């Protein structure tokens, strides 16, 4: 069966510090990978998605970047965090042609 | 531009009654629609979906209805149970690609 791992579960970082969140998927190959953010009281906003190694599409201009160094690994990064980067970050995967996406447990990021 | 909208941020329903959650969309290219359930501090879990070629899909207590002419879908839960209390998100996709989510509706089931 397929599983998705996302870590850490919670993170408190000072403004201006770097960020690296990692997500890995097991039990499937060539998945589509996604990073979403849920800001307080808001819906799920798609940040990045990837259809293959090294292929990243950015949905919104922001202070974040994503990379996919391996088929089942997706990394969300920032060089300098802003207060507005606080939120609940979710990694997800889907296996084309299926549309259903399966989510990790999320990372609660608080920038102070 | 919010392409998927859930206009009710919250809904309260008595246990045993029917819960109806609504969702509207604007993009005519969406051809697949999904509902997810989310508990606090957890990732969303997939509930039920419907293709644009159908107008109804049922799975146990959950039924999703799609009205393409109105660009509207709804999720019916009957009978509602306390464990159904969560935030529900509708999502839409244009051709097996990325999912666009609504803002969510917090459902509370009262005993």
C-alpha cells in the first residue's frame, strides 16, 4: 500500500531563518506531488506541483520554492522566512490518471 | 479569483438528521469533483468523488450531487453522526491534474 510521510509535524522558526520541509511517498512510482498551505481560517491553497523529477510548477508568487530531487521526494524551502509564511503545510500525491490526491499529516509552521 | 467556493463557513446539524454541504464553481473546464474531510492538525482524507458525466454518486451515508448547468455540487450525509464533525472541503480538477479547493465548511453534529 502507498504511504506518505511528512516531517516535522510542528516547527517554530524565527523571521529570516531558512526552511526545509520534506515529504516522501512510498509504494508507488511516478506520482504527481503537491504542496498546499492552509492559512488560519482559510482553505487549501496550492503552492507547487510536480509531475516528475526536476519539474516544478509554481501556482502563486511567494517567498517559497520547491524541489523534487528524487521521484518520490518533494521538498519545500525558503531562504528567509516571513511572518506571513506561518500556516499549515500539506504534502500530497496522486497517481495519474487518477485525480484523487492523498495527503500527509501536515506541518504546522509558526514564524515568530 | 476563487474558482471553487463554499459560501457557508459553518453548519450545525442534529445527530440523525441530514447534513447538506454546498459548493459552487466557476471554471467550465473542471470535469472531476471531490469531497474531503479534515480533522484539526491532520491532513484531509478523501471521502467521495464524482465525474462530470454523472449527476449523482453514492457511497454509504454519503451522496454527492452535481448540477453542471448551475455549476453546483453538494454533499449529503444521512444520517449524520457525531464523528462526522469536521471541516469539509470540496475540490475540483480540470482533467486529472491539480486540485483546486474551496474554503471549507465546518460541520458540527449536535447530540
